[in-house]
């Protein structure tokens, strides 16, 4: 059964810290992996990763995919209180249009 | 606002009642998805439409659930004879795609939070 596992489940850090969120996936026919940020509303899109080893960056956030080891990481540097959210990882597989989501990592950044 | 919209944002109902939710996707998007999210979990796929055709349904979608997208634009999700276990956030997402594209991104609406008493 296809699944996506995220770790840690929750994380508390102080402003300015750097965090690394993990996402591993089991796949039958992997197509792409996505990261979303969810506050008290809809998940908002962060990154889509399809190729191994190519880092994607957006400001203080970056992400990379390892298709050999079947995992991805999301890095957030110089964290701010506004980064507090649930970060969701989702896999998209060939032969289907649906995302398989992990349970998310709940990040809390303290001032 | 040109994003995905959902209505209502919150719904409280008594067990046994029927409820209907609406989703308006981004206007040029041909694909529409419904997900359900419970506390502490990631969204779980329910069903998917390409234009007006419902192409995929999860086994989570029991006979009490029905979804439509009659004109290939907005969609409705109806739950009949609601149960307390139906309490969740119901998320709608839309995308534009052709075939199985690697680059297709789903954009989510704000969700409808359902509480069944």
C-alpha cells in the first residue's frame, strides 16, 4: 500500500533556529512529491519535487528529493513565528490523480 | 479572489441529517478533488473529477456520500444520514492537467468544517 511517513510529528523551536522536516515514501510508481504548509485553513503549496538531487528554494525554505532512498527533506532557516504551521508532504503516483498525504509535522516557533 | 472557494465554511448538524457542500474551483482548472481531513491527520482522498466525469473514488466514500460536478465547473459533495464519524474538514482542490503530468499542482480551498452532534 502506498504511504507517506513524516517525522517528527511535532517540533518546538525558537526564532532563528534552523529546522529539518523529513518525509519518506513507499511507492509503486512514483511521479512527484509535494510539500504544503497548512495553518488554520487550506494547505498552501510550497514545492513540487520530481528529480532527485535538485534543491528547490524559496526564501528561507528549501527542499530536496532522494529518489534512491525514497525520502525528501524540507529545511527552514532562521525560523520566524510566522513559520508555525503544519507541514504536509504528499506523494503523487503514476496511474492515479490523487495525492497520498503524510500526517504532517506540526512546527511551533517561539519568539 | 481567484482561488478555490468553498461554502459553507462551517456546518453543524445533528446525526441523521443530510448536508451538502459546494466547491468552486479556479476557473480554468479542469480537475477537481475532494479530500477529508480529521484532527492530527493529513488530508485523505475521497474523489476526483475531470471536467464533469467522476473518474476515481476512494473506498472511504461510502454509499452515504455522493459528489457531482454537473457542468464541469463547481462541484457538490452530499453526505446523507450523517454520523458523528463524519465530523471532519472537507477540502476541495483543483488543478489543470492533461494525462498524468509530473508538474500538476493541486490548489486547495479553505475547507468546510463539519461537526455532527
